[in-house]
C-alpha cells in the first residue's frame, strides 16, 4: 500500500483490478494490431504507471514499491500463463 502525507489509499477490490486490467489489455491489443511494437507498448505502459503513481504518492514511496518488484516477478505475481519446460 502506498501512502502520501494526506491519505492512505486502500487497495481496490479484485473486481476493480480485473476490470482495469482488461481495459489495459484491450488497449494493448489494439495498439499491437495497429502495428505498434509490443516492447514499445510495454515501455510506455510502465512509464505511464510510474509517472501517475509518482504524481499521486511522490518519488520515494514509488521507489520503495519498485524495490520489491524483482521478488514479485520471480514469485510469478505477474505471470499470466506458465509455460512448462
């Protein structure tokens, strides 16, 4: 949970997160269909997300959150479909 000096934002519900993710995935697929490289889409999405979080919470809370990303990635938190090797 990120905090700024004025408020603590409560986590959204699972339904809200799923809806938000679906909107983003739809926009992502539309951009890819129009020929935008998926790496460019990913970079733009990360930039947009981080800049919005920084605007809301400030640089330090976002930096702290980002420090936990490697363990979350390695733990499979962002993996939608696992491949078997």
